[in-house]
């Protein structure tokens, strides 16, 4: 007669499918999400408070949800004008960056010629150069070109500032694309230009979308370059980061803190929605470029 083991009736222990490292990574992501979402949510809620509520009990909810501070930020602080200026500058500079950067990255990735690696490393070296070290010579270069206090000067500087990372990212992405398609297009009579724009660019769409979003985010939040290139004499040409900073500095001890937080919320919301809408394309572009 076979006796049953005493442990036969016990339920089997369920193993953690994530493991200890998986659990710790998920916990770290939760903490990171709280650290990111918390300040953004507090900034949004503070825009509905008064100065007394902000400094009296900063963690309490607003007594009422009114849009007075948002109206002051949009009209009196001219955040609406600054946002339109920023949209125009960022749209032009991003378009120029993606056009020039994608063409340069494609040539460096798919064609072999003397000096190829030298040019590539010159682009990459631009990523290691802190921008604040070039502010003084940059100021005089733009001034000598007659582009100081103009949006065109800011667009050109933004484009040059964003090209190194764009070329670095896209050159690695273009190397992962199959060469057989381009060779077939060339055999069918396509020129190099037509092959690039009609064949390779659609194939590189995930990578192009990813780097476009990164450039938009970086240029939208830029503060150091605008205050150097756009002085106080052309306040109507300021960008949104200058307008937000001006709210906190122009009034001294009587600063309109709810208005400033409303301006910050106005500046945050567009880029946040852009990232939310295109987050899948960003992830797809990053993973596609990482696997050959």
C-alpha cells in the first residue's frame, strides 16, 4: 500500500515571476514616477491658489478653482505671445535640424569616402562641449552676422546646437536598415536624392519621430540661449522660458506666484501631450535602432 506524502496536500509555493531584481526595478520606477508627477501636479494645483495659500499650507488643495491666474499669465504677462514665438522658433529649428541631420547621418552611415570618420567624430564631439562655454563667442558671431535679437539667429543656433545628437542617433539608425532595398532602387534608376527621400526616409520613420520629439523637448525648454540672443529690448520676441522667468523677477517681493505657476503649466502642457501622443513611436524608434 502506497502512503501519500505529507506534503502532497500542501499548495505549491508560487514563485515571484519578477524575481528580486524585477521587484526592485518596479519599485524604483514607482518612486521615480512619484518624483516626476508630484512636482508637476503641485505646480498645476498651485496655479489655482493665492500667494497666502501657497506659503501658508503648500500641500493643501486650493480653496477654489478659478482661472484668474491663468488669465493674468496669458494676457498681462504675455505668455500667449511668447508661446507663439516659441512654437514658430522650435518648428523652424526642428525642421532644419531634421532635414540637415538626417541627410548628414545618411551619408556618413551608408557611404565610404576619405574623411568620413573624421567628420562623424567632429559631429559627436559637439555633444561633449558644454554650451555655456561658447556663449561669449556665440554672442559675437551672431552679432557680427546681424542676427542678434532676431528669431532667425535663435533658429540657426538651435539647429547647430541640436545637430550633433541628431547625427549621432540617426547615423546608428541608418546603419541598421537593409542595404538591399537601396541597391534595388539604384538599379531601377533612382538617384541618390530620390533613394534617400522616397526609400530610406520612410524606412527610418520610427527613428526620425523619436529624435524629432527629443529635439522639440530640448529646444522648447531651452533658457540659456534665448537670454543671450534675445535681449530685453525686444521683449515682444521673447520665448516662453524668458516670459516665465520674467514673472518671478519683474515684481520683486510682490511676485505673482499663482501667475508664474500658471505660466509654467501653460509651458508644460503642450510638450507633455506631445510626448503622451507619440510615446509608442519614441519607444519603437529607440528599440529599432538598437537591434540590427
